C-alpha cells in the first residue's frame, strides 16, 4: 500500500482536528498517523477494510479463550 506524503498527520493533529483527517481519508483513501515521528496507525474507509473469513475469526476467538481461560473464568465469577 502506498501512502501519499500529503496523507500523513501527527497523532496530535488527528486528535485536534479529526474531521479534517476524515476528509483527507475521503479524498485520498488512507491516512497514516504518526506517533513519536514514526508511522503508528492507518486510517482507512470502512469499505476498504477486508475482514477475515468467519472461520478464521472463530479459530482466533477459540485460541484467545483457551489461552486466557483462567482470566475469563475469574471474570465470570465476578472477581
């Protein structure tokens, strides 16, 4: 993916003027947001996002639950 240098903003600018950043996404398709002068986030239109197939999401969810079973059980008990 290529990012136009005119589509790079600081995280401070994104916080202060999100509507401007959103318009920039509308115009260019994507905006890279810098944190500490390094690319950290990518803001894209929702329609441009590619979701993982449902079965992939299910496999990931199962792995997260299995890897964190004790924490989920403690939460369920209200601890």
